[in-house]
C-alpha cells in the first residue's frame, strides 16, 4: 500500500479483449478466446500489481472448431460436463482414473 491508498489493480485484459467477442448464456457472460487446446487457461492476463501474477481459472466452456465435443465446467457446481459422440462417452466411462457418471439431458441437475 502506497501513501495514496491501496494499489490500483488493473483490468485483467486489455480493452480489445474486454470489448471483443463473448458468449452469453443466462446469468453468465464469457470472454471468447480462440486457439489451440494447449493454450486453454493461459490467457496472458496482466499481473495484479506488478510482480504479483494474476491467477486465471481454466476455461468454463471449451469446444473444437468442428464441434465434435463440448466441455462445461460451471463455477458453482461440483462437476464438469462433457458431451460428445457415444464413442467419446464410452472412452470416458472406461477410464479408471476418472469419476464418470452418464446423465441424460434434461431440466434437472444430475446430482
């Protein structure tokens, strides 16, 4: 803290990112990034004050250009949803490391 009060925290991203494309769903407004999956979560956010890295969460919504699958990690829920073709679902179900529960699309949350 300086003499003039608390340090000013800059916005996480430059104006061209903050005013860029977004995905809006009820009660959520997401910045939209494009790039390789390996870049997910590495958005180039500005440090809080200099020397104090800003921690940016992993993406909440991810899908490839061909829309063959979709991943949704809602910040308020204890699970991540994955949608895709039956072969993808079967492969996830067969992975002993993952805790996978098949669910059907519907109005009720699956927990």
